[in-house]
């Protein structure tokens, strides 16, 4: 059994709310799909709320789909008339798999369409480094014989594969060949010798 782990995951930093002029360049999208995100990388987006009304708009309530989600906005934030409030919203990306984050903001707006504003954020978090199969099964090995299996390692970023320069095993009964390129992956030949008593 072997383990591949990713260290030094990028920390989530606090980002401040911004109030900017109401320009044509501001995106008003409330549903964002980030696509594929590498495990540990930030999975966040900057959303905006446009206030076209003649009086200020105040955020009165905030509801997130999970308290683990990053939000650069707090209750009581005010969007002046004719301005745009920009804030960040992010979902955790420390474990692989699909992510769907939902944010609901309630306001005191005079415009009914702004009384409750919903934002969604999607992301497909993929492993930074993965190996297949996840467990190599060798079964019973008779003393004096050997069994061989193949391990395929892929990475979200091909630069990571170039950094895999050494291979270690926990028992001298096993040996692993130097990796061979296989398209976007590396192939390892893992051999277990039956010259020593069996064990994990």
C-alpha cells in the first residue's frame, strides 16, 4: 500500500469588499462554473451586486450552504445608489470531487428583484497527483518467485511529474523501476520478490 499526499496547500486569504462605479465592465453573473480546479488551489470568484435604485442598499442577512466557505462580505454592508459592490466567494478545495456552493443575500432594497439575491459557484476539484490503481494486490507469492504490477501516476500539472525523481519502498522485498513516460503520465513497474518471508 502506498500513499501520495500534497503538502503546503494554498491558504485562503481575506479579501476586502470593494465599492466601484457602475460601469459596463462589471459582470453581473450570479452563477459561475470554475471548471476544473487543482486540489489545494483557490476555488473562488469575485461577484458583484449592482444598485440601480435612488437610495442605498444594505445587506441584512447572509446564508451560505456551508460555514466552511470563504466569503469576503459581512451583514450590514452598504451599496450606495448607482454603485457596485464586489466581493469574493469561495468553496474549499482540499479534497477531490465536485463542489456546489450556494450563497443567499437578503437586502432592504426597494427593487423586489434585489430583496433576495442568490449566487452559485461550481467547481470540479481534481487530485494534484493521483495513482492508479490505488492499491496494488500481489496475492500469495511462493518463495523464490516474483510478482509484478504496473502503477500509473498522473498529475494535474505536468510540471509536478518532472519533480518525481526518487522512489522508495518500505520493505526490501519490493523493488520499483525508474518511471517511464506514458503520455501525460508516468509508469512504474513494481516487483515483489518471494525471497523473504511474507508480510505487509
